[in-house]
């Protein structure tokens, strides 16, 4: 296994925790679970449910314009996360216009002062700004599909790079061999059909730039697929809509390929989604770490416990795919872009009022169910009541025998998640000793950090046993972030009032928190290598250069032709989308895989409901599909 300074720690396992300790014994790679947050409340719950890091949008300049947050809320989230050694990353990942550069620079200073650990960025104008020493991570909008680009970003001082969602295991390995900074990979969530950062259809059709945080969700629309003769091959289908990513079965394989940070997509997702999905992947990653303790450890600490059993199928999903991780497979869902949820059963029989499933499905009143109707469209309804095995819909529906039923709202599961559903505790060991002038308390936490404090008090001999009360009072850490794992009492012959013991406990808690705040250290931005040339000398509009600082940056690094971003000057006959998803392959007519002659005359076109046409171009050498204006 390759050893590197940047994503390995010299550490040891302290007691039974998965956290990285402090003694220098041997090296293992730090593994991070990176969860999304629409707001600070969701971010705090992500930390409680086991996230090692959270990514969240700033007040502006984030690639999800609807998920901005105030500096004050970001500070509140940072303060909470840092107690557990967890990090907060800011999605500062839109392209910037010239009149925004000064405001962007000012805001970055505010974010740094608020405690943010890193910026997730796309626009390289930031490398020409006078910034605080905050770490930089590459955004998925950087379209990290090229090893040479990754090597350049490492030289430019980036601390972490996220690989394109389309990356396979073999491609991940190539990046891992090429760079010495941690690799971040998507593990779960919604998928963009185009390579991120290279989708211009929203800007072209609606004046809403995806690279500016205003994606119009074009890929979730329905289309007709038409050939060159005007024949309709597919009618009213969601031909660009993909299933959702789920790589939970390949976590260990992704670790071994080189992924150190596992990213959950979803900065617009609700609280229950983040709770459930984060908790699921916390448990799944910990299973691998427990098994491979000589190779991997967590990047944060504290043990999360849950009031529910995490299940990915219970949260929003359009069906699941590993999305090219092991090569081509089904990645699309042409029937609907809406949440399908979990399969619960098949219709055995039905009448005017109710239906019956072949399976025992535990359906409850209030559940949301759905199915594909006779027109191939997703149709949903709420359950009114369940009597024995008869399920009564809340409205009249027509549903035939053999129809598959899915549940996209489990009311019981949802109700559990709406309440307090997790707590995260740092395990501590306490020792109470006698001193010449009173007593002392020593606390050692799960990562090996130790604090001690003396308490001067008059000693009063006890008339009755004190052991039980002393342990009881000093172990009452309640709603704090600490939990007493073991307690050692080296004196019990003295009487100490319960009120005094409670005061000592609160003082120790405050001391611990103050020490954690002092001890937490943010990663600083890496140094930039001198005289580094960019790996190509000409950039087209897909480089997304929208301001003079970004242009100056590329010029200084050897680029001699720089086209403006699509948003600045739309090019002639642009490629609006570049996709690894291929409609020909999905329909069973890939020239590379299938020998039968094509049943249509090309080129093929997507036609939207408003009559607009988009030509499809197939690059079989790269195994890609492009979407262009017709």
C-alpha cells in the first residue's frame, strides 16, 4: 500500500475506538465520511449521526444557490463540529464574474474567521487573490477526469480532489498512483447525466447557469426520441434521467483503490435524508475500519448511537446504480425522475376498495406508495388504512394483478427520524484521587488526550459508604458530548457533598471543551509549486473562465489561448452536455456491444414538449454521448 504524508497519520488505536490516536507507532490512512448540509441544523445532525466532515453553502457563490447560509450559522456549525475533530468545508464553487471578485475575497476571509476548514472551489481566480491560508479542495465542477489535471492541482496547493462521479475502480487507482493528496469520491445520491462542470444546456435554454448554482434540471424532463426520418423511437420518456448512486457494496474496494473521503450528495436534501444516509454509511465504513485496523482509521472521534436502523431504501431514491464503478450497467430510469423508494410487494388481487400483496410488507396507514400505471407513468397515493392484509388507498385507483408496488414514504420510519434520533459521545475515563489539600480528577478521552485538575477542599470523614454516590454524581454527564466509560475511585472514606461533586463535574466538562477548542487545528493551504505549467496550452469554453484573474492565472502557467466561458460568450455550435450515459446502449443498440444493425437512421434527436430539438452525437472511441443543439 502506497504511503504518503498527506492522507496518512502516524497513529495508534487507543482502546476500542476507531479514531486516530496520538502516539507514533505506525501509519494508516485516514478515512472521511463527508455529508451534505442545506443549513446549520442539518449539518449538526450530520455530525451527530457520524459524519467526519460536512460540506455546506456560503451566503453566495455556492453551486446550489438555494442552499446558502449566513456566516453566523457557519460559525455555529464549525464550533460544534470541531469538538469532535470533524471538519466543515464550504462549497465556494461557482464560476465568478469580474464584478464579484472583491466580494468573493472579502467573504472568504469571513468564512475563515468563522472557522471553516476548507473551500471547495471551481474557479482558479482564487489562486490570484490575497486569501487567508485556508485549504482548497477541488469541486466536482472541476470535471476531474484527467490525471494530468489532478497533478497540476496538487502542485497548485490543493489539499483534496474529488474525482468525477463517472470514475471506475481502475480509474480511481490511476489517480491514486499519480498524486499524493487525498482522493474524494461520491458514494451516494443523485446523479448528473453530464460530466459536472460541462453541462451548458440549462444556461442555453433557460438562461440559468449550472456553473453559477442555478441548474434548471433539464435532465429530468421528458423527451421523444426521433430518428433522422422523423420516426418516433421513444415517446414521452425521461431519456436523460438517471437512477441514484449507491456504492455501499463497494466501500472497501473503493478504499483499497485510493478513496479517502466518501462523499454523500445532497445539499438540497431534507433532514431525515441526511440523518438516515449518514448513519448508514457511518456503520458501513466502520465495519471496514474495524476489520482493517492496520490500514485505516477515522478522521474524527466520538461514537454515534441511533434510535433507528438506517436503511438506504427508506430515503429518496429513483432506484440505485453503482454508476460505472465496475463498467457499464443500467444507470437510467426512463419512466420517471421522481422518487420510487423501496419495493414492498406485487399485487396479488384487488377490488374496487382495496388490494392485496403477495408479500408481507408491513404497510401502515399514512404510507406513500407508488407504481407504474398502464401508461408507464409513476402514480402515487397514500394509504388510508390497513385491515388484516387488505390495503385501502386514500383515493380510487385502478391497479392490475402483477403490478409492482414501491413505498416512497414509510410513515413510521419518518416519524422516528423527525424526533431526536442519534447522539454522539466522546468516551472518557475518570479517576478521582486524594491529594494533600483535597482531591484531583483526571480524565482521559478516547483518543488518548488527558487533563487533570486539583480541587482544594476540607476533608471530612464519612460516616457511611460514599463510593456509590461519588461515582453516581461524577458520572452524570447527561446531555453533554461526553460519556463515562470507566471510573476509578482511589478514595472513598471522605464525605463530599453531591452539590460539590456536580460542580466539579461541570468544571471538568468546561475544561475539556476549552482544551478541545485550543487543540483543534485546521489544515493550512499547501504551498504552490513554482514554475508549473498547465498540461495543455489551449482552453475552450469548457474551462469555464469567466473573469480576468482566472485568465491571468492560466496565462501565467503556459496557456496561450483561452476561450471565454459559455456564460460570457456562447460559442458556435457548442456541445451542451457530455455524458457517459448512452441512450443507444440503454436501448440495446450499442455498435460496440451488439451486432444487430441499428433499427433507425441517424442522427437521433431529443425533442422536448415545447418542440425544441437536441441532436445526439455518439463518440464510441471515448464511449460517450454528446447533446447538441439541432
